[in-house]
């Protein structure tokens, strides 16, 4: 089984990359890079945002050769029951002016300590209460900036897709400070979890 791991920022995958010393580059364009980690795993860095994610996915050669797209990274919480360092997996993906997408029985969502939630993918960082309320109005419990585009890409090609994330901040006015304080630790916790449970 070949899996494509997907993340936005370099630090979100540093520990995972270090686990595979034979890593080799397959494709590189401004803002994105695709590497082979092993015969079973490739890893794609998309950069931040829906537009960059969509552009990066267009450069993936033979996407149908993957049996799973597994996205990971940090996320902002929209719900009190999702404090910092909560691990989450999405079953539904929403975005502004886009039709909701459902992931039927996403793999790995039944792992220990993972809560299944609904995501909202924002065009911009949710750093004020008005933006937070827009995300909540879509029925979401967590917000990110890339997942919807990966879900859309996979749905169009009938590729199984799972998004596993970790809460780094309360999405809203406190986002900038909380993100700075929590991003590194949250990223490390999620990577170690993926290494222990999946990779």
C-alpha cells in the first residue's frame, strides 16, 4: 500500500522526515515539494492555504497510484470540548461558498484518543471573533486552511482521504499568541503519535 502524507509547513513533518534517512526528492516547485520516504510513503509539503494546496496537488504525478492520502498538521479549535493538544479526524469538510464534502469511513479515525469532528477550511487565519463565528456557522468544531482542497481533490478521483490534526490554539482573537506558544509542541506530539500508531 502506498500512502501520500500531506502537510503545510516544514516543522509539521521534521520528526517524520528524520525517521527516513533515505528520503529522496521527486518533485519540487516554488512553495511545494514531494519526496519519497520509503516504498510505502511519499510526503508532500503544500505550503499554507487552499490556493497553494490546490496548486501543489496539481504537481503530484500519478495521484491514482496512492491508496490513501493522509493529511496531518495543526488546527484551531472552535469548540470547548477540543482543548489544545486534542487529536482530531474529520468526517466532513466545509469551506466558504463550497459544498460540504463527506469522507466515508476515513481510515485511522478510530485510533485511540482521536475525536471525529467537522472541519472548516478558511481562506485566511481565523484571528478574530467574527471569523470564528463564520466557521462555527458552518457547523464546524475545528478550523484549518488546507483540508477542504485535499478532500475535493481526492473526491474527484475516488482516492481515500484522511485528515488527522492536533489543536494548537483556540481559533479567534487569541490565535496569534496561542499559535506561537503551542505550534512546536503540538506538531511534535502529532508526529510522534503518527510514528507510533501508523508509520
